[in-house]
C-alpha cells in the first residue's frame, strides 16, 4: 500500500520535471521524447492509482464496509 503511493509520488515528481524540460525544449526530437516520457508517466500513474484503489476495495471488503 505504502510502496504504491511512493511510486505514484515518484511518477508525479518525474512528470513535473518532464513538463519543465518540455517547456525548455527547442528541437523537435527533444519535444517528441519529452511528450513520449510524459505519456508513459501518465500511464504509470493511472495504473498505480487503479492498483491502489483495488487494494483499498479489498481492505474495505475484508473489514466489512
């Protein structure tokens, strides 16, 4: 549970860094690579968030909520 949240936090920090890099990019190759990395980060964040929600639902079901 905690490690998933840490992964989400890491991806969010990486995404912020990629946004900064993207704003400074001047060459087409740089922009394309930054956008690709941004999409990968967003996909990972969505996957980790989904995984975290499933774990929370399992915990809620076990506790009888």
